[in-house]
């Protein structure tokens, strides 16, 4: 980064907060930074009397983030390791895991005078990774769990569908993507968003001899990047940076010989694979009715994305071989059969080792050892070391993904040194960024850097408000300390 003095620093655009990423976690945070604050509305929790008792001991006239969050979070459990995220989930989706659809215990009140000057920077349209997913796939979560503060998903659907009321259910990804695009417009957040940009650098500013009346006198960080449409660079200076980039920037690799030699038939992205699969079926008429024989598709992985690839092959009647290191879908991916029959079917196929399912051959407890790009041969190894060679038409490797933090200073590029376990690679599910549980400040970077969403292990939309609440609360406290 270039050296900055008073003049050059003030040539950059000053914002109190720069948010990197424009997915659901960033949009929910922007809503709060725009001056919409959460309050307890006085309703009892439908199933947790102890939480109700703690809530009745706090004020309904002060925002939740000014209350004793540690006291309120006592004893609560949920699918997040972040206590404020679990608390906000209990308040916004009371007893959701019990299948109840009950009113939230939070209401949002406007405070324009509390708005924080901020900018949200995203690589594409609002919604982040949701805009790149296959729109025809049904969400794992129910529709109400996908909503952001201030706009119920059902109310949005009524507006979107011309007044048709709908029930809480799984919905197509396309509907969720449209909801997030409309959310920015309906919540009037457009002035805070800058889309189609890439952040290339986040650096701490050196001590500057700035005049007290300089607008950027409190700036501590520089954020630089470029516009993907105009290719023009941009530069912001700010007091605080929030990383909300999600977890899907870089797919994980097997790191075996031949994996990266030829990308024409080997994929690491579900959407790209599904597009190639559709073209493969089109180029080979007769697959559907069985009049044409083709080499199977090789699917590697045991998560939900791999299950989606299996379902895509089955839909097109394309034979497949499924290679995975576990015995079946991992426990965290085991979903209720009545709500997710398609994933339950894949789980059955995997657990049965493929026996009894025509066109599906499973290789549990196997790992890929080599990919021959020129001959479409995939070598795999069993736990005993037995080697097999499989012939494939297409191959898709879906073994998770990781965030791209290359914009950070060199010592933090891979994020590993900032993870909960710095001895292991950064992983948004098993080894997220280490943050202060009550403020979501990233530990080990320096004052003014926060993280939210999948980066801190909140991989479900319904838990994202916890990070936004913790961050907003700390930003307001810091603001008061300097005024």
C-alpha cells in the first residue's frame, strides 16, 4: 500500500465502517447500521421459562445490545458456537427446532440519529453466494429462516406474488436470491451498497499527523480494490472493517496428481458441473431411455453439495460412481426424512454402498489418488491400500470450500493464524476465525476489525443476526467513548 499523509488519506473516501461482502450477514448488519435497532418486545418465550424470566428482568426501552447479553445467553443451546447468535436465534425464531412457528420476541425500531456511516462492498449483486446458486434447488432451511430483519419472507412473497399468501416451507433458491435483491430496495439500503467490486487490500494506516477537523482523522484502516465493470480502482479509509465474505470463495482441492491438469471435465463447483452435465446429456441423446451407454460421472464428497450432484445425475439418468471417505453422509448433514426426502434417499444409497440402486456405484472409505486428464481415468485407494481405476465421463469434486482472505496483510492471507486452532487450516465449519464472543472482534489483528457470518461459524442465515447485534453494539460503544 502506498504511503499516506493527511492529503492522500483524505483523497480516499472516508466511512466509519467498511463491510466486505454483500451476502445475508452483511445485509442484516447494514440494516442495523442504518439505524434500525432490536428491542425485546415483552412476549414470553413459548418453551423456555428460564429465558423468559431473564428477559423480564431487562428493559424494553433500551436496545438489546445495551443489555447484559452474557446474562441473557446463559444455558442456551443451538447450531452455533457464538452465544449472541444462539440468543438472537431464540428471540427471532422461538422454538424453531421444535417445528413451532411462533411470533418473534424482537421488534425493530428506527433511530435515524443512530445511523453509522458505512459502505458494503460486494463482488456481485446483493445476496452474495445466493445469487450464484442453482435457482431450481430447494433451500435446506425453511423460508422464514432465510429472512432478514424488518421484512418477513411471507410478506415479501405476498408482494412478489401479487397478494398470494404462502406457508412456511422450503423454497427455491431463486426465491431467496430475489428476496435479498428486493430487501435492499424495500429497506432503502441502496445508498450503503457498492456492488461488482473486488477488495484487494486491507491495511492498517500508519500514524498520521491529521488535523482534528479532517473528516478522516479517526481512520485506522485503508480498504482498496477495483470495480469489475469499469476496472477503476477505489480507496476507502475507515475506523472499522467488518469481514463478511462467506465461505465459498475457494473450493477445496484433493491435491492429487492430475487434478488441475485439465478443467474441461473435472469440476470443483456444483453450478458449473450441473451446466456441463446438462450439455453432456444434450450431446448424448439416448441416455434417458437407456439406448445409449456412456461412462459414469464420478462424484467425490459426502456433504450436501455432493448429494446435490448425485441427485442431478439421477435426474438425468446418468450413471455415476460416488467416492467418499466416510461411510455415509456425515451426522451434521443427516436431515429429517419427512422434510428432506431427496437427501434421505441419497443417504440410504451411500449407507447401502450402492447395492440395490441401478446406475449408482458407491466407494465408501475410499480416496482419490490420481486423475489422468487425457484418458478420463480416476485412481482410487481403499483403506487396505487396494488400488482401483475408474473410467469417468465427467468428474466433480465437492469437498467443501474456504474463504478468500488474501486482501489481509501477508501474515494473515490464509486466515489460519487467525483461526480458533491456528495449527489447522481455516474452515468455516470446524475451525472458524477466533473472535471475541460478545463483540465479534477478530482476535490477533488489531482494534477495529470484526467478522460475521460463515467466517465465524454461523453457516445458517437464521444465526446471522447475532454477529450483527454484537458488532453494532460494540461500534456504538466505541462511538460513545470518542464523543
